[in-house]
C-alpha cells in the first residue's frame, strides 16, 4: 500500500511546511503559557467576570478558567494552533490528488508501475504523520512552557510557635507574594487529551480534504470547497451556541467534537473519564460522548473519508494536464 | 500480437473521443499514430496506460488488460506524455534517480549515459530548466527504462533539430533491441523516418492504416506529353492511377515497382518529367480530404 520512494518524495515536498507549522505551534504554545504566567489569577478573574453574560460560548464554566490548568488549556482553542493544524491538513490533503493532477506530475507518476492506492496512501502516511507531529508539538510547547515559567501567588504570612513548630496564619499582616513554578499548579498530563483532540481534528480535516481532492483536477477548487465547509461549520457552531432554539445545530458541526478545554477539565476533575468513550450520569444513563468518543468520531469520519477517496480515485478517469 | 485493441471506445456523454478502434501491433514494431489535434491519439494512449476506463471494447498489452491490470501493463511500458511536467523542486539527477529506482530493474547508470548523449545539465532544479531541457530530461527518464514497450507522445516537441535526430536514432536503436515503439507525432518526416506502420486517426476513428514499406514504393510521375499518348499495357494499366490534364500534362501514380512503368514511359515522347515518392504528406492530406468529402 505504501511505496518507499513515493513516501520519500512526499516527505521532501512537505518537510518545509511541516517544519514551519511545528515551529509556529511549539513557539506559540510556549509563549501562550508564558503570557498565562504574567497575569495573576485575580487579574484574570477580574477581566473574565466582565464577560459573564457570554459564558454560554465557553466550552467550560468560567470557574474552570479560574484555574491555571484551565487557562493553559485555552491554548488549544487559539486560532494559531487550530489554524496551523488545519493549514497542514488542508494543504497536504488537497495536494494529494488534485494538486498532482493540476501540476501535471500525476501523469509521469502513474506512468510508473505504482498503483493509484500507493500514490494516495504514501501521501496520506506523511500527512497523518505530520498531524501527529503537530499535535505533539502543541503538547511539548505547553509542557516546556509549564516547566520553564513561574507564577506569583499571594501567601498569608504566619507565626511559627517555637519548639512546637505550629504555624498560625496572621490575617492582619499584608499578604506575601511568592513566585512558584507553574508546574506546581498545572499537571502537563492533564493536557494530553487536548493534544489528542487536536490530532483527531487534523485527521478529520485531512481525510475530508483528500476526499474532495480525489474527485477534482484543480487544487484551488478543492481548497475553496473545504474553506467553505470550514466556515459554514464554524458559523453553525456559533449559532448553535448562541440560541437555545437552534442548539440542535451544534450536533451538525464537526467543531462540536473539538472541545480540548472540556476534555482537559474532565481529566482534571474526573480523571476516570479522561479516556472514556461515553459519559453516563450517576444512574448510568448516557448523557454525552466522552473525550475518546468524540475523538473516535473525528478519526472515524476522517478514515471513512480516506476510504471514499481511495474508491473515487481508483475508479475515476485521469484528466490530461491542461 | 503485442498490443491488441478490440472495438476500443471512449465516450464523454454524446462525444466520442475514440470510436470502435480495432488494431493490432506486433512485437518489435515501430508504430506511428497520426492525426490532427482532437483526433483521438492521446485518448488512445491514455486508454492503454489505464488512465481512462473504456466505454466499450478492450485493449491488451502482452495479453494483459490495460484497464484491469494497469500496474502490470505499466511495468512493461515506458511512457512519455505529450505535456511533460516533472517535479519542480527536484534536481535533474534526482529526477532520473527517482524514475530509475521506482521501476524494478531500473539503472541510474543507463539514465546518466543517456543524459550525456543529450548534453543535459543534471545539477539544475527542474523549476529552473527551460522547456526544451525538461523535455530532454523526461525523454532520458523514459528511454532509459528497460521495458518491452515504449510509448512516445509528441517526443520531439520543443526540441532543436539536433536533438530530434538523436531521438530518431534512439527509436531506431530500440527497434533493433526488439522493443515495440508507439510513436505519436505531428512531424510527418519523423514518423516517415522511424515507423514501420502508421495509423491515421480522424474524429476519434481509425481512418487509414499504412505500411510504410508500401508507401515508400509509391511514386508520382509528372510530365508533359510531346507526342502521341500510348496507353499502358495490362496488367500494368490496372495498377496505375493516371490523370491527363490540359496542355498534355499527365500525372501517374504507381503503387509498386518502377521498372515496368519506366519501360512503358520510354515508348512515349515526354518532356519535363519528374519522379517523386508519394510520401506521408500526400497521404495525410488525402485521408483528411476524404473526411471533408
């Protein structure tokens, strides 16, 4: 299914884009954590309280955002992180077939004794490997941010009773401000579900783009169709969140399955459900998909799109280059 | 037979790009495809390579179905497309390495030797090569593959006369090595030089099939009659196409041996006589005149 030379060619063609996206994601995630460390929780809380009326647009209650883990988890919802993964997935997915056909290189490629499936899956292997690298870069960026930054924490001064070694808080004295490592406040392990969710989103987008690429001869048209779907789905999600009457719209957009902040919140507050497929209430009734449920949905739809792309590409006529 | 086409048809809606094409090509033959743009030449080649699925009919190469066993067919085939596009970011040498390695039994040495013959600068990136250089690079990659079938679609487009000569030479060498060559071109003199047989396509249909050896024996004689006309003796008269024009001018087309014709002509008083081979040009024109008639 995968041809070594096609794999090598695909890596050579895409390595610069991958390097750029991975560097951008890593650097941004580190910087984002550094910014979190520059504002004390009180400052952030004061700002966020101004937006209480818009809490419904937040995937997690504001109380979750009043924790350092919650604030760091916001990184995975930043346009730069989502944008870089989407850019990679759409760029590689669209190049896979309509890109090669549009450039005219598919003609020479398929003149060789390689099957169409080998051409498609060798590219796919690189695309999905790249998505995994980018998801890893996002986690590594936040991990190194957590490990290298510290935060200011107001601490109540205390009296120590000699010989007994008992500390009595002195509420009357001015609070002492200490810098403590961020790693004491945030467990990087709690952010792994967010990175996995980012990977799942990348797989879905790459699969969807490859499917449209497999039926087209112009790369620009493939990108146009995907951009239209992307924007429409985003609007659907916003409208679904904005109106109770239209809340059902949220079920029609793939962005509903991308909830990194919520999955970090689950990892933090309900560790047993971190990798669950389904979430049930106390009486055992299904209430929602768990993090792995949503991830499986995204990855499953992405792989289904890849299977569709394989079938379409294998049976279509190859147009002559223009 | 090495290539066998049976009623091969490709339709796009109501438009037939190729219609009911039946043709066989023998192993070791250099076979030419001629026809104006849109006649169906490239469609035929793309059907052979499995790029297109036939609407009707069947094509086989070495007994393998071109559509269903496409990878096996391409293992036996080296193809140069009419519109050559190579990987822009690769250097010339890497392109040759890629095409040599992707084919079982491919040898880079052979490609490099051929590149020397074409005086190609392999250190340059494809994106910075001229159109002619890219064409030469693709030709080298195609000709270096050790396959029993060579399909060349407009191989000499964008090339200077010297390189065209080398291509003709290499096609002749391929024939001596026992390879089958399918050669599509608009340059009639090239086809005339290298091909054993030629198919004329017109509006997606096979209009005429010509054995080049027979064509080379065909001559046209033009002269002016200064004395009385002597009709040719039988059976020679039945073989000749004679046109008598004004002022005693005559045009005679002979399909075979010249000796009996010259013997007959010597019995008449002729002036301003000239003898020319009929050539592919005249045949091409007549095939397409038929189309308009």
